[in-house]
C-alpha cells in the first residue's frame, strides 16, 4: 500500500471518529452544532471517496469510471466547504449579525464555486486526463482552493469584528484561525507538498475552534445536567433570528423552600431527577433547560403543544411528595410562551422569561397556566421607567435608606438593624424594593447604587453615634451582582474608614446566588471577611441551597426567611425543628425574619434562635423614626428589666 492511500484511509478513520464522538456528546440544539456535524460527515465521505479515486486511478480501466469517481469526490469536497461555511455563518448569527445579509454575503460565492467545480471534470477546468486515462490536477484546481480559503478568511474576519462581547482569549482564537487559513493559501500557491498535509492538519484546528464555541461548561448546569440559562437564551435567540415558530412551557417550583432546606444534596438531587424524569416523559422530545434556581423551560418542537403539556404535567405531578417518609407540599407555576404570537422581539421575549423566573409576588394561583402575552409588555415599559429612576437616583445620590431594628435574645434589646433601600417614583410613591433592586441587578447599576447605599448607611451610623446607643452592628444588603465587582472590598473598606466605621461593625447580607457566579461570590465573601466584616446569608428558605451548600460558604449568620417562619408557625412543615439545631451545631447564629406576633417569638425562642426581626418590633423606619424608636425601646426594656 502506498503512502498516499494510507494517508487517506487514516484520515477517513480520524474523521469518522470525530464525527461519532461528537454525536455522543450532549450538544446544544443550535444550527451551528448541526452544521458542524454535517461538516465532519462530509469530511469523512470526502476522505472515503478520495480513497476510491486513488484506487480507480491506479487500477481503473476506463476514463469514464475515473470521471464518475471524480464528480463524486468533488461533490463531497463542495459539501465540506458549504457545511464549514454554514457553520461559520451560524457562529456569526449567534453573535448578532443580520441573517439576510450574511446569507447573501456568504452563500453566493459558494454557489458560484459549486457550479464551477461541478462542471470542471467535463470542461477540464480542475483536472486533466492523460492518454492512459489518469487524471492530474491543474492550476485551476489550486485557484478554486485559494478562493474557498479566502472565503473562510473573510468569514472569520466577520466573526472577529462581530464578537464584541468576548475579549482577548476569543480574539486570539480568531486570529489564530485566520493565520491557519492564510498559511493554507500560501502552501496552495507555492504548490508545495505541505499543502496536502496541511489540509488534514486544518481539521484539528477547526475542531478546536468548534470546541471553543461549544464550551459545555457555559451551557450546561452541572447540578442537573440540563442546559442552563445561557444555553436557553442562545437557542431562543437563534429561533428568533431565523424566525422559527416555537412553543415553550416554563415551570417554576413555588416555594422550593420546604424540601431542600434540610435535606442532603442526594435527596435534593433525587427530587430534581424525579421532576426531570416527569418532564422528559411528558414532553416527548421537548428539550429541557434549567434556567433559574427553581425554574425550568421546556422547548417543544411543535407549537401547539405547550398547553397540552401543561395539562399532562398537572396530572402527573402530585402536590404532595413523599420524600423519605416526609410529606412535602409542592406547588408549581406554569407559563406558556409562543413565538411569534406572544411577541416577535428577542428582548421582549427575554423580559417575559425574566418575569416567569421571578414572578414571586404571587399574582397568580398555584397550578394555573399563565399565558405570557398579557400585561407582560407593560411590565417591560415600567421596567424602563424604573431603570431610568435608578440612574437618576445614582446621579443625584438620592437613594433613600430605611432601618429595621433587630432584637437580640441575649441582650434583650435592639442590638442591630438592617439597612433597606427605598426609591420613590414620579409621584413620590415608594417602589417595591425587590422589584427595583432586581432591575438594578440586571442592568448592573446595583454596583454603583450599592456603594451609595453603603456610604449613606455609614454616614447615618457615624452621625448619630448609633454604636453608643446599644447597637452593636449594622446589616447591609449585598447583591451577588456586586460581588462580581473586583473593587468591591477595597471600596467598602475605604468608605467605612472615611466615616470612621470599623468593618467589624458591619454585617453584609447576601442572598445565595444562582449557580453561575457561585465561585465569584464565594471568593468575594472570603475577601470581605478578611476585612473584619461579618457575613449573613439572607432569605434562607427561598432559594435552592442545601445545608451542605451553606456550610461551604463563609457565613457567620443565617437569616431564616419570613415564609419559612410563617409556614412553620402554621404547622405546615417541621423543617425548623431539624434545621435550627444543625445550624447551631455548625456555629451559625440565627436571625429569624417576619416576626409578627408573640407566638413567632416563642417558637424561635424554643428553637434557640439568636435574633428577631419583624413587624412585631417595627416596620422599616426612616432615620428620625428609627432613632426615636431605639431610644424608647431600649430604654423601656432596660427599665422594664430593672423593675
Ligand atoms: O423592605 P423590603 O421590602 O425592603 O426589602 C425587600 C428586599 O429588597 C430585601 O429582601 C432585600 O433583599 C432587597 N433590598 C433592600 N435594600 C437593599 C439594598 O440596599 N441592597 C440590596 N442589594 N438589596 C436590598
Ligand atoms: O433582605 P430581607 O429579605 O431580609 O428584607 C427584609 C424584608 O422583609 C423587607 O422588605 C421588610 O420590609 C420585610 N419584613 C421584615 N419583617 C417583616 C414582617 O414581620 N412581616 C412582613 N410582612 N414583612 C417583613
Ligand atoms: Mn436582607
């Protein structure tokens, strides 16, 4: 067997391997994945037909047979080029290029080349035959190759310019790919033997490029194995770009609280797997995404199915779960999103998804199907207005802060307070803080706003000498989004020292964040702790965290969310019975929120909680109100105790 033949057989095997390996892996269902798999397939066929061509050239009898083989081989080569080209175009779409111009720009040159190549055996453009019927490539073959390679270079330049979101690493990859193709052109022009070798080597680099674009870490949620929000948004973006109708059912587990607070990661996973199984069975080929801590999206193939799926799920998912002999009450919210009926604009659709993910205000009854066409558009407008108000507040440094007292069992007095931001609208009415904080988080203005709130809190504490009035520390909320700001720690330290507040007096309340930025948050928390500040885990009982999750975070205090306190008081669950001793055993101090009556106080006292916060003591108060409250409360408690 000669070298050339061996080379071709080896590369056919190599492409086949790549192709099947790729099929085995979980890939985001996007166009670029499909195009790339077609490309690998075409490369494999091309190598196989090259073997045939060599064989027929060596041992073939007739010119006719040679010509037929040639046409087939050229066709597969064209298929390689077209699929690779489509793949690169799809990457460009993903980056937001207008598909129509891209198609015209991209496909027309390929079509011209296609006709050219198809006709070539008969016109003798790319190949010539000698008297023996053996073929030889001629100069036009090289010209064709060079034009194609140039086309790829142009494609890559387009991607390079379009990709504004990613920086150095991506750019390097693009430049590197361009270099690869330019080298290929040089080899082709110099007609060196390197050219053939290089053609084979190129697939390596193209595959690396492809892997970089697929980045499974970015698209897959490690805990559930489903695609995550990034993957979902990308698929969604593509559907809208290509205007492919779809129907999608969003399912949010309401108050996932109850089950996952106490239970081990294994049980939590059991529950998630169970939900996933029900989704998979019921959706019949729909693709499941885990797009928020407790929100799933099921993307269906055929558009009319979301409502049908909703009824099927409602039947299948029981409301009471029996998990290791504990009954858990379980409720769901369902949202239907149909494209293009419920909106044609990508941003608008994303707004609706945000809405479904964070519609915690419970406007809707559990188990009801909500069609995301109504009223949600108005929400987007309102969001714009609020985003604008936030920007104005930052510019004028006019965000207000209120203070809610926190009671200490040990001291039997108010020893702490939580700083809560307040923003007013055009009519001077307060905007729901959860709502505007979320908007500030989504557009990153929380970073600036958070610092202003922090500074105002420090000014308040310094000016009023609250630490001489029985207050031991001050709690300030910190958004996970702020933790991604590299300068956070040094900025907070600088602000605190500017106003003479020791960092030891400061407690930072953080809500457990979603899977994506857990690492960044964790790192920041460790850095903050080094400054002497204490960390409190806020809203415990509303998210996805498990006990082991909490224990891995550098948290000194755990704030039990009001919903958990209330449901416990109503006898709806027993979780606090197990949870509190476990937290205490781990050395965490416990603050119970939502204390509204003496029954709540007794419960937390029995469970050996450390601090209480709630309307029983006081609602959040303005500065003068709080100071008045503090004097009165701590004074009367003291005199009450002495009496
Ligand atoms: O009072 P209340 O409605 O204020 O606050 C609702 C939620 O808004 C709180 O649970 C808290 O998470 C959030 N919040 C209030 N003030 C701030 C703030 O200054 N920063 C951050 N990040 N969140 C805040
Ligand atoms: O950040 P965090 O979720 O801890 O903020 C506390 C929120 O809870 C604030 O919005 C505050 O107004 C609210 N809150 C505090 N105590 C009570 C209470 O006893 N009852 C009710 N309904 N809300 C409370
Ligand atoms: Mn808080």
